[in-house]
C-alpha cells in the first residue's frame, strides 16, 4: 500500500503501452486506470498532432484513447491550466484527471485562490520538467545545430543535460548548455523556472533517479498526497502497475539533479534580470512601444482572469483606439499580476510584436517576493 512520502519505481503491465510510452508508461497507465475505475470522469491530456512540433489538447473519456497521448512533447508549449477554465463549466460536479508541468500546477494554484478551480475535483499527476522548446525555434535548431531535416525527426527528448533527437538514419544529442549559448534550447522563461518537481500535485513522476535495469523502463514516483496514494495503491491492486521501492542512490541522484536545476535557474535569472537593471521601467517603456493592443497577453494569461474587460475600457490613462497602447495599459497589467505571475511565458509566446513580457512580469514578481520571503518562510512554490 502506497503512502504519502513514498518514493517508488513504477511501470505498466501492458506490454504494448510500455513499447509506446516513455519511462515504463506509469503516468499513462495511472490515468487509464483513473478513467476505468471512475476515479475521474475525463482526462485533459495532450497528444501529438501533425508532427512532434504540434501539441494538441484533448479531453479524453475513453481509456483506450489515452495511448495516443503517451510520450512527451518538449516542443509543445501548451499551458493546460488555462484550458481547464474552458472545461470547468462542462465538468461541473465531475472530476478531471490531468498531467501537469510546474507552470500548469502554479496556474491551477492561482486559479484555486480565486475560487475558479476546485482542486478537490482534480487528480493531478505532476511530471518533472527541465523546460520546453518553442516549436519554431526547435525546427531551426534541429536544422542549424543538428544538421537534420526537422521533418525527418521522429522523436525528441531532454535527458542528462542533452536535447536528443531520433530521425531516419540515427539519433543525436547536443548539450543544452551548448545550444543555449548559441541562442537555441529552452524557452527563456523555462530557463528561469525553479519548480522542476511539482510536489503540490498528487503524484510527482519522472525519469530522474531511475537506475540500473529499470533505467528507461520505469518511472520514478513520489507520492505527494493521500489522493495520489489511493490512486497508486488501487492501480497496483488491479494489476495495472508494478512498483518497487526506489533505489536509495537513485533518490540521492534525483535530489542532485533538482539542485543542479535550481542553480541553473538562478544563473539564468541573474543573466536575464541584470540586463534590466537599473533601467527596468525605461526598458519596459521602450519595448512596449511596439504594442498593438491585440490583448493576447491578457487572453492567454492563466492569472489575469478576474475581469479582463477593465483593461479594454477607455479612461483617462488608457485611451481607446490609440496605438501603441498608453504606458499605463502595461503598468496596470503588470500591477494586476505582480504577486501572481507563474512564469509560464504564454504572454510572451503569443505576443505578435515579440515584446519580452514574461521577462518583465517574472522580474517584477521575483523582486517583490524578496520583501516577503523572510516573513513567509518556505514558499508554497518557487516559480
């Protein structure tokens, strides 16, 4: 019987799923069992679309369809917590299962604070995340740095500090550090993120710390809640999964990997934020001068959800019809999310004027946190 705090290796007993999924298929099997056992009524997942650069969100009610969602898409940059808002009305009174990265989880926690999402109705399986890569950037990176036609790549993964691709004729990996020094690699907000193991989910899963004959064939699972413990226990009892205690050395290695990711996040924060000081507001004014007031930054933000229309109503400081937007438009938006920015990068990802909005929001949030951290002690999460 699993209990909160347990650290285990887990793998599916379905041989076909094991061949298709990554790390033993434990995450997909857990979600399938959650549907089969009526623990959840639907699963919000992501599947591969036209190619591996195209991540498509799907709401699944048939457990068999979840096999199509097995495997990871590091070149897909969908924020699932924003999509949950679209499904909440349809899922009233029902339970939803989902896989969450760190930014997905932080978005859900912020929505919960606003009473827009009931976490009791969610079963969240967290996955370790070293970062994602913009689809457009990924294509260019694979062509320029790997010397491979992006359309011939059949699989990609980030493992042991490398971005690895499989393609017709072989496979190749290049150090993430090397790629990022050349201007490629992970999205900028992912580089600054420090929530790599989402322990506020019900289960935290990944490949970090899986050693020996289980490497690549099992998932490291940390049980983070009673809800997660119950799901795992029942799935094992139903013979859907097999588990064994995690190798103590593996637990140690997992912690070291997480620590290394923290240091890397601090490095990129220092690199990105220092470029803004001491002229942050001058930099913001200059960069936002390209704003065309399309409101994509508001519409795609998982935090700015309470009353977006207030940013669109004309007043003395934010005049309707003026392009670029008055500086107060952006100052108000930054103030609105200054204590809540989760560094998901969606505002920057969707900005047609390529304004580094995520950088500004994250810098403001991080700077503000410094005034409260000594009083609050350990933060609920570190974004």
